[in-house]
């Protein structure tokens, strides 16, 4: 029988517990892992290449079918147009002879986001990332090269007529790759370790986890308010939207394309609705405003979605109900921030509630900057909400209501704890009814040690009956005295 040399295993296959040999890749047993940052560069290049190849194919089809004046006489112009479309999909502003163009659909971020998400999952499979927190490293490994690729394409896509912004290309490329790629890395790490996604928050520290939960709840309420506001306005003037579509006469193919474009602009419209509910409102051109204080609009482009805008004059009365959405979002977010783990000092509770409002305001300020932007020269140079106004007012409204709600929740908790505990810290169950028994039983039992009094040291000296009584008195603290005998009556024996 052939024996293996000492110190060498016969097989490198995983055992029954699912462990793999050291120095092998998680996805492919028996192969060494790849370097993290080199794999990140390859993943970023593959995601950019697939997206650019898809857009280049569509552009070449249009270049062949369209007249020469549309794309130019040279095929290089067609490739340059494909690069610009790729940059537009990343919300990179373009400077043209007619002004700046920067208001793009938020839905365009879906395609590069999905490609980066897939690259992040592949990066986690081919590299060794032992802990969940290493998803941050994987996101950086993707974001750095992807930002460099976006900046390079911004330089390649320039000419005398159109000049993409290189700064925005670097910034948006890095943020998109870090977010989408990081989510892909984290999703693959959770799958490799068999951790459900719903239990991801349980692995975070208590205080950041509750703060994130409060922010997500507050942001979800604001998102719901903006969605309801947009669809309510569109339903009120749906006939105008149908009339605008008929006047355009797009046909079957054009109608499908028009529907897709409006679907891509739907997130922008929801962000506009949130800015209206918060208070600052938004603008559709220079010297225009759509806010709860009033509506002042000028000539509008022929676009069916714009039928959701109210008419000039006072704001609709029903739309004013959405002004309560930020305060409701703050109340829910503040309550969720401290419901799971209240703070022992009640004065610190409003600070955590206000922190929830500040993070929520920063989130919606970023979304407002994505939703708006210039769309040419003249009147359309200013479209969308003001990011800093939306961020500041959202932080104040949500933060103040969240601080009050957090204080109330924490105060009620401390009061309940004080009511359940006596002066010595033990539960008081003398007046507890049957309904309070489960609550008292759920508390952690406390074991109270008996107090032990050590006896005093006995003196060494004369022993006698008197001394023994003194020692007993000093040892036990109790004196024993006989009751005085009652006077003896005639003919009766005294009782002892």
C-alpha cells in the first residue's frame, strides 16, 4: 500500500463541514486567490467595457440608419457620441455651445449599477475576504479604477462642440462604483457564509444600527409622500397628458420610447414631490417656482409627465396635506432610533433623534442634486430643487420632530423602569396584577446575598457566671433576664 509522505495531505477537497484548504479561492477549490486590487481593476474595466460596448452598438446602428448630418461623416464621431452617452448615463454634465446640459434621468444609473454589482460579486468570489467588513476594501478596489476610467473617457469624448466635465466624471464614477460594487461584494460574502440578508443589521453595533433603522424609516415615509403627490397630480390632469401625447404623434416605436423615457424620469419626479412636501419646492426654468406658498410657471416643453404640475396661482389645498409628512417621518424615525436601546440619561435622547434628522436631510440633499440640473440656455438653465435648501429644511423638520419623539420614548422607558423597581432596585410585586406577571417574570432575576455580621473578638480574662453573661450579650446583642417572681400568697407555692 502506498503511503503519503508525512506532513502532506492526500486530498485538497473540502471536508464535511464545508471548510476549504488554506490558500484556495472560495468559489473555485484548489486554486490560489487573486490579488484584491488587481482583480478590482479588472472588474471595473469589464463593467465599463460592457456598458460602453452596448452603447456603441446602438450608436453604430443609429449612425448607419440615420442621415450623415446626425452623427457626422466620420465613424470616429459615432464612437465619440457613444462615449458621451455613457457619460450621460453616469450623470456627467456636458457643456455645449447652447449651454450646459446636466438634468438626466436617475433611471439611467440602473445599467452601470447592475454591471458594477455583478463585478463586485465576482470580486468577492475570486479574492479572499475573511470578514464582512472587508466589503469596504472590495468597494474601494472597484471604485478607484472605475473613477479613473470615467475621467479618461471624459477627456476622450471632448471636442470643440461638446466638453464633458472631468470632475463630475471622477466623482460620480467613484460614488457609483463604491455603492453598487460594495453592495455586490457584501451580497456575495453573505451568501458564502450562509447569512440571510434580513439578519445583516443584527451584526452591526447597536447604536449605529438603530440610527440607520430610524433614517431608513424616515426616508421611506418621505418617499411615499413624494410618490403619492406625483401620481395624485398626474391623475388629476390625466386628460392633458393624453392630449399632449396625441399632439406629439410618436407612433408605435416612438410611443414605446417615450414611455421608457418617462419611466426613467420617474425617480426625478418623486424627488421633486418630496421637495414640495418638505417646503422649498422646485423650479421649472428661470423665475419659476412650484411650492406650497404658490405656483408660478412659464411656457413648458411638450412632455406628458409635466401634466402633473399644478396651475398658476395658489397651491392646491389637498397638496398641503403632504406638509405633515416630514414631521411624521421625524416622529417615526426618532421613535425607531431609541426604541430598541434607550439611553440611560434622558437629556441625551434628543441628540440621537436630531442626528437621525441630519442624516435624512443629507440623503435627500444628494438625491435633489441628482434629480435637477440645467437643460440648455435661457429659461431652462435652472430646473429642479435646490439641494442645500432641501437638505437644511429636511434636517430641521425631521430632526426637531425626531428629537421630541426620541425624548418621549426614552422618558417613558425610564419611567417604566423606575416604576418596576423599588428603592433597593428590586421589582415591586405587592400591587402587581395578573397582567404584570409576564413582564416581571421576563426580567433577569436578582440574587441578594444575606448580610453577615461577624462576632466581636472575645476578651481573655476571668471566667465566671457574670463574665459568660457579658460575653453572650456582646456576641448576640441580646440579654436574657428572668421575670420577677410574683409575691407568694398564703398556702401557695411560688412559681418559678
